């Protein structure tokens, strides 16, 4: 009797709490999706260091702020997920793909897995005629799974911190294909074969103390979260400006 009772309790909880989950249990992970900002808004990317880039391609407003399980104290910046709901008639049951670009703190951590989507992305979980009605629900139970990021022809970009100077360099790195996040970043000065480590200070921002002789153009050796390595040669030009963004010629 002691082995049957817990199973019955868990089953009742799932059926009661998740009226829109019509999938086979265990097929994917389950969570909650809400939305924030304007109804068809683009969301934000501030906590990852990408400022307002969430509205522009290749993110194109298909983003979400993740709770602690997804944001991972900034280590989750750039990770991609497929998310969908099955609540009829509001949801299509077809997945949309989103990128973690921001943090959803506080009450978002009341349940283990919580995405706070842009208004634009949230509405796309339903058919066009139901987008407004879906948003008016405020929240829906979802299925989700982590998937590789794919930004087409877009290359990895380096968004230079506005406070960068000859003695301190910082950049937010974005549009990483594949795993989506970086576990290690190394930097080399003009013409040097020697790459030295950078420090991940917050979100997707990496920084390094530099000396006067550490001159641009700068190259970067990037290691993805799943251990792959590529080199972005001369990605930041000699005449770079703090606050500007520069595209490399590589991606995973």
C-alpha cells in the first residue's frame, strides 16, 4: 500500500494543476510560461549585457527571461529552448524557439521552471486569431526542452562595454550557435599568438585588465558550454569604439 499511494497523489496533482498538458508524461520537461512588457513587445536583454538587441535579428523578439533554473546566474544567457502549450483553443501545440536574454527573479522562482516570455513570443504559442486571448490568460503550463541555437548566417558579435578604456576591456558576446553559452573566453592582442583568459563578470559580459602594450585589433578564442573551440581573429578592430558592436567571421 505504501508504494501505491505516492503514485496516486502525484498523478492527481498533475491532472489538477496542469489542465493544458495533453502530452505523454515524461516526453519533455514541464513548466510555466508568463509574459511581460507590451502585449506585442520584444522583451529585454539587459541582464545578459545585450541591452535592446532583443528586438533586432537574429533574436527578433523571440526571447525570454528565465528564472534561476534557466538564467543560472548569467551562465544561461544565450541558451535556446523550444516551448509550447496545448491548451485548446488558445494554443497550437506547436513549439516556438526562444533564447534566454534576461533574468526573471523573485516570484518566478516559486516553481522550478518558469519562462517569462516577451509578449510577441508568448502570443506565437497560439494561432493568430487567439494570440490576444492567450495573452489575456496571463500564464499557461508548458512543455519545454533545450535545443541547439541556430542563427543562420549571423556570426558571433562583440558588444563593447561603454566604459572600456586602454587599461580595461569588457565585451558582451552574443549570437552563439550550438550550445548557446560560453564556458571560457581568451583574448589576444594585435599580432600575438598568446591568448590569455578573460573573466566572466556578469551575464554574457567578459572582461580583462589590459596594459598599454596590449593593443587592438583583438582576437578571441571561444570555448562553448559543450567544449567546442573556435577562434575569432581580429574580431575587434584597431579603431574600435566603446559602446559599439562588431561582428566576427565565425560561429559554432
